[in-house]
C-alpha cells in the first residue's frame, strides 16, 4: 500500500515522489507550505518516503498528446509539473453557487411576502408597489457574506433597488444612500498613504522625519524589493510600500502581530510572513554599505565646541544589550546571561561620530562577553589611523589594544565617592 500524502489535511494515498532536481524540488516545497516541526519559521523538508497524491495536480499538468499525435493510454505527468490544488486554493464549484442562489431567492420571496402583509401599517408615501421585487432592509440584513458575493457575481434580475423617493423603512434620501455606497473608504486603517503629509505621525511610528525620507529608505533597498522570496507565500494583498511601513512600525514600536493584522487588514500569519522576510532582506542589502566615515567628513560635521576640545576624536563607542528569550541549551544560557541586566541578552558594540551619525555596528555576542573582548574581536582596531582618538565609557579599558597603533582612548575620570557635579564627598 502506498504511503499517505504528505500535504497537511490530506488523507489520500500518494504515489508522486518529490523531484530530484534542486530547483523544481524547491518549487514543490514552496507550494506545499508545510512548516517544519523541529525549527520555527523554517519550511518542511521532504524525506525519501514523502509523496504527494494525484488530487493536487490539475489536468494541464498531464500529457494529453504523445509525440506521435495520439492520445496516451495512461496518465503521464509532465516533468515540470508543480502541485497547485490545495485546501487553501480550492473554490466552490458552479453547482454549489447555483444551489445557494436558489435557496437565497426562496428566502427572499418568503421575507417579501411577510413584509407585504405589514405594508398597511406604513404611511402612504413610503409604500412601494407590491408587484415590484424590492430588496428590503430586513432582507439585506439576513443575507450572509457569501450570499452578498453571489449577488454581486450573479446576473439574476430577481433583486432590484427600490425606485421610490425614500429607501424602504429608513428615512434617508436615495441620493444619500448612493453617495455613502460610492464614497466608502477601502484604505486599511493603517497605511503609508495616510502619512504622506503627516510628518509628526511618520516620525512617531517609523522614526523617519518625512514621507520623502521613507521613499529614500525604500529606494536604498533596490529594485529587488518588488520581487522578494517570502518565507511562506507571496504577498499580494499589501503593497510594497505598506510592507516596509509595517516592518518599520514593528521595529520602532515593538507592536504585536495581532495588532498589526488589524491595522493593515491581514492575518497575523501574514504579518509574520512580511516581518521575517523584510528583516532578513534589509540585513543582507544594507550590510554591504560602508558606514565608516573618513577623517575629513568626521571633522566637517563635528560640532565646533566639541571639535575645539577633542579635535582628534574619530568615533564614540559604547555597548548596548538587547533582551532575548532564554535558550534551551545550557551552554547557550550561560553564554547569553548578563550579570549586569540579570537576564539573557545579546551585546553589540555601537560607534557614532561626534556629529551623531552611526558609523560602526559590531557583530552580536552573548551577554556574558565583556566590552573589552568585543572591542578586541571587532574590526575597529584596523579602521582607525595613527593620531586618531576614541571616546568611550569607563568600561572600555582598551588602551593597551590601540597603543601600538598610536590611537588614544578618551575615558571619563573615575569618581570614587565624590559627587560628580560639586566635588563634595557623598556620605
């Protein structure tokens, strides 16, 4: 007996094995959309016995004519066929739509008959002709969402709009109702289009001053932004600009996926798909940029007062720690535990120019690593020239690392028990 189909929620027996071609095999894995049970945010990898049943292939995936022009005696699948019929892509057939349309029409006729009997209670100016097939408000409210879609798709003439001066039981003018229907705003609750002229809102949510800066950030990512290889599936319901806007909001505000799904009108899984894809894409695109400024540019943008006191300062460095989830392996727990923060963190060395521009970001290390070890492992030792100076906090005692390069380290004075502002001893 053949093994079961490997696709989620499919109980059929499969006979089609995954192709050996690397490119075609990757297309099959992407089409299946099965998540790995061992590692989160990773696609499932098929094994030697993983198969797919024939119900996931369309008729166009099979050869209909042989090389001799005859009909094949058995169904033979094309070499480049990819499964495309799944539960999340299937749609109701025409028979189901017709049956639902008939049942809906019956329900409308019964509701109309009940409403006609009560027309005598309404003023004469609000009564419509009983022979006219009218879509009453009570009828519209009883129609489900699927039926509403059927009404828009159907060519049936059984449902008409009332031609009287007023709509059924409400006292709104007909033109007012038409204006309300045509002027409905379909833009999501949160979109970048709403912040084109709202600089304060753009700065609050993304950290960018204007919409022009936002467009500049998108332009810096290149044309590949419009042809991304997403983690789970290709996103078509949200524009590229709004996908970047969502990512920047999550980076700046640490907003939860559930809240972002409401704001942008997508599912929480879609937010996760966009977030992980764009963060990885931005990392690989921007890591190629050289942020380290030359000595002349640092002096040019340095404040005058700062330059008069520290003219040789090339960079100001400091360490920062970011909280992480407690890892399961004991070795990882020990390497990421920070005694300073009393929790598991990762530590990064950040450097900025006197003018305030970030010019260096090191690799991330476990929270147990000291500041001196990060500087020793970083590339900053080879980036400063003789005669430069580095300004740092008291934890960076790295004078011996830069002494042979003639690079000075400016560290604040160590105050023991004295007040730093007035010089008095603290009791």
